[in-house]
C-alpha cells in the first residue's frame, strides 16, 4: 500500500513537470533573448529605444495578469498599463490579493504568473490571422497535418520543432515583404515578443500556485486508484495537446530572435558610425 502511494506521488510529480515544465523553459528562453535585445537597444539609444516597444508590449503583458486575476477571482488593487517613470525596469504592474484559504484562488497564482505568456502568444496569433492571413493559413494547415497530439512521441516533438522553420518560410515571402500590413505586423510582433518574457515577480507568483496544482493532480490520481479509472492516461492526453501551445509559442521565440538580430545589427552599425 505504501509503495503504491509513493508511486502515485512520483507519477504526479512527472505529470506536473510535463504539464507546466515547458512553459518555464520557454519563459527562460524568452527572458534570455529579451535581456540581450534590451542590452543592445539600451547601448544604442539609451532607454528611449526600449520604451518605444513598451507602449505596445507592456499593456499586452499586464492584460495577461489582469484576465487571469478575473478568471480566478483575485481582487485587483491597482494596474499600471504603460510606462510612467521612464524606467526600463519598471514598465507596468498588477497589484492583486486573494483568499489564502481558497484552493481555486491559490491555483490562480500560477496562471496569473504565466498570464503574459498566454496573452502574448494569443495576441501574436490574432495579429497573424488579421495582418498576414495567408501565412496563418499555411502555418495552421501544417500543424493540422503534421502535429498529432494524441500522444507524446519523438515524431510529435520533431514536428513541433520543424514548425518554426515552416513559420519562418510562411511569413518571409515576396508577397508579404511588399505588403505594408506585413511590416505593421512585424512591428507589433516585435513589440509584443520583447515584453512577453516573465519577470522575476511573475515567476515567484507562479511558483506559489504550483503546490496547489500538485494537490489537485494528486487528488485526481488518488481518486483514479480508488475508483479504478486511468487518471494517468487522461492527464497524458491533456499534456499531449501542449504540442499546439508549443508550436504557437515558437512564434514568440522566432520574433524574439528576429528582434535580437535587428538590435545587434543596429548596435554594430551605430557603433561604427560613432567611431567615425
């Protein structure tokens, strides 16, 4: 009996990692790319260069926190939507409170913490659909045909990784390059991607909700063992649908990389001009 219980706990830990681990991995990748981009922008244009993108990216970032606060019934005390102090380390924030005795609201801490990741990716998808619909159609057609989320497999992971290349090819076409809406999309996408990364406060907030998510998963697995239904298979099926989330998250990573390349090129060019 004891060994079965520890097996359930071990499986629950694995399920928790598979459900939320990739979000933190992508979050750290975006954070690294963002910091590098900010470094080059700040060296070239001081804080003004970075703040140009903040007027679009920061509201999207904070909206992710706000919508999750509303969904999980947290009380919102104060929101700063746009930069007001001209400080690149203090662009926006959401102050909120919750009932610590409510498991639902404690779980909400996790989703509130990762809210900017969700709002940023969704915003990029909507913008892609509106401004470059042909690219959106080609990309989603690839996902429908190549990414099969019925179960996690090496082929599925490979398809998700290859989706970044498909995304790049579908966007940077001759038809798009001569289309003004494409460049407007690029500007919005770069502005959002530059501010989609989770801050230290976001990660800390999300971490406080992980234990509550674990409790829910553990309870579900214990019920499965008691009533003899396959809880692991149900959770595994849910996890496999992260393939779509991961694929669309590559949109944010792609534009973060594009932003970094542009910032680096501008920095090199401006540095050479100043030396002359």
